[in-house]
């Protein structure tokens, strides 16, 4: 997993105002299997935690293979910035 310059700048701003300083990726069971979710949450006991460009990232083991070649990026849409996972291909029904 990597973080683009835009992603790092965005996350630095968000984390500066957040109580929790860890970006956590985890799976949520859906109708088509496990769906990827992300939140500012503390790492869980079974998560793999790594620091990428100064940002703590926790990854639940069940979804780790989906994030191997992913870059965390930020883009603006309709005047709002948000995270985009470049290289991530969601599963569909």
C-alpha cells in the first residue's frame, strides 16, 4: 500500500483534527461477500499496523490481499475532497 502526495496532504489535515490517529481498513459482510470499509478507528488486536509516510494504517487480515497494490489518494468532487483507492477493484455480485 502506498499514499499519494494528495492523499497524504488530505489525511494530514483530517488527522490533525481527529481524536483517533489511525486509518483502519476492515471488512464488512455484505450480500456479495466481504466489502471493504475504512474509518478512523483504533487498530484491533488482530490487525496488521504499519506506518506509511508518517500515517498509521491498520489492516484487518481478511482484507489485506485486496490492498496489496493500492494507493490511497485524495480527489475533489463537487467542491469536496475525499479518499480514493487507486488500484482497488471492488467485488460485485
